[in-house]
C-alpha cells in the first residue's frame, strides 16, 4: 500500500476522519461539507492510482477498458450518492463542470506549463479530431433534450413522461457510441493514438484491489457527507448550488487528472496529456452522465438530460474553443493561457448565478 500513500496524500488523508468526526458530532454542517469535499482530492488520487496499477496487471486491452470504465469513478460515486439524497441539479452541475474543467482548466494548465520552456508542443491531429467529434456528440446529447423541452412545453421543468423517456433513449445512444469509441481506440485504430507501452506493475494485485475498494467506499461516505451539508454550505458561504457543483465539486473530483495531465505536458508528452483531459471529458459526457440517467430511473424523480441553459452554453463553448486550439496538432503557452481565461470567465458567471 506504500505506493498509494505518497508524500502529499498521506497527510491529506487526515481530512477523512476529520470530516467524518465533524459530521457525526453535528458541529458545523458547512465545515463538514468543506472538509469532506477536500478529502475527495486524496481519495480520488488513490482511486486513480489503484485503477492504473490494476490495469498494468490486466494488460493493454483489459487494462485500457478498466481505465475507460473507472477513470471517473469518483464522479460516478458522488453522482449516485447525490441522486440518492435528492440533488439531481447538483449532479448535473458537477457533470457539466467536470467537462468544462477538464477541457479548459486542466488542458489549459497543461498546455501553459508544458509550453513555458518550448516554442510549441505537438500531438496527433487524428486523435484530437476523433476526440473533438465525440465531444460534439456530447453537446448534441445535452442540447437536444433541453431544446425539445423548451420548444414543446415552453419550460425546462420536467412535465409528463416524455422528457424522461427521450432522456433514456438518448442515454442509450450515448453509451453505445462510447463503447464504439473504445473499440475504435483500443482495437481497430489504436495506432492513431500514440499510446505508450504499458508500464510494469509496481505492486501486487491484492494491494491494488484493496486500495480500490477502500478508496471507493470512503468516497461514498464522503459523498454522503457532501450531500447532507450542501444546503448549509450554500447558505453559509453565499454560493449557489450551481457554483458549488460546476466549480467546487468538479475541481475536487478531477484533482487526479489535474496533476497527471500537467506532469505529462511538462515532460512533453502531449499525446498522453490530450488523452487524459479529452478522454475524461468524453467519459463524463458519454458514459457517466447517461449511466446516472439510467440508474436514476429507480428513483421517484429520475434524472433527465435536460441541463440548465448556462451549463449547456458553458459546455458548448468549452468544446468549441478546444477544437479551435487543437485542430492544427500544435499548442503553445499562449493558447493554454487563453483556455484558462475562458474558464475564469465562465466561473465568474457561474458564481453570480442566484442561489
């Protein structure tokens, strides 16, 4: 287990018992929310490391499929717990925020850091083009349910059974497209994506499974504390639930992608950095979100794919600006700075969304 508890993760994990203690004692729900949200950062990092280690033991094909399935397990667990506690709007906000954050904040920071000491960095245009097409498919999946609701009912509020029905059908289409993209990436056209060879395992399978299980269970516990304290935190901090979901929860849930993508870009491995950031956004949009829609059908109020207009616009602009930056297969530090600027502009508007 030593390989999962690095110098920063071990002290950061003290947040886990601290948040549980504060929640059990009922001292301060806002503080319980803050501590539990912060604890998701080291837990997500451990979960990601355990997934990668298990992938090394399984080999390229099975390992790639495992990474593609559990790469955003933190967001999936958090979404399931929030849905169970009746917070579908926060789930949608965290999903759209994860897409926006991965494309603008994480990819932008990776391009900026990687380009500081270099004139430019290059990556596969074919891989970027395939990823951009999948991201535009995600935009279609987010725009059409809301557009249908507005044009048919004149409102984004759920009415009748049609919206949940079209959301389920759309979710199935998105899932099929996602698994088709996995077959394309890992089977028929894997040479286009410049994937490095699988690194040798650093630990045992047992240790990886134990770390994966424990971190997943603790993420579920911390997610429950987050869901119970979100109302109090919104009132105490003066932040809307939309901002908490789009910015706060999305950032802590994607902390692992932040560090790994920036580290890869610093080493001039932009193909891998592109795969981490775009791949994570694709997985959120085409796998996690549709899966949550289907699983929520067992609840009294199922989640739909009707997202608020501001979140739809944010996702669309993120996909569009990343497509513009990546279409030529080259980046420089200024383009990274521009992506970060777009993220800050969007965050400002999400901050001022009324509570």
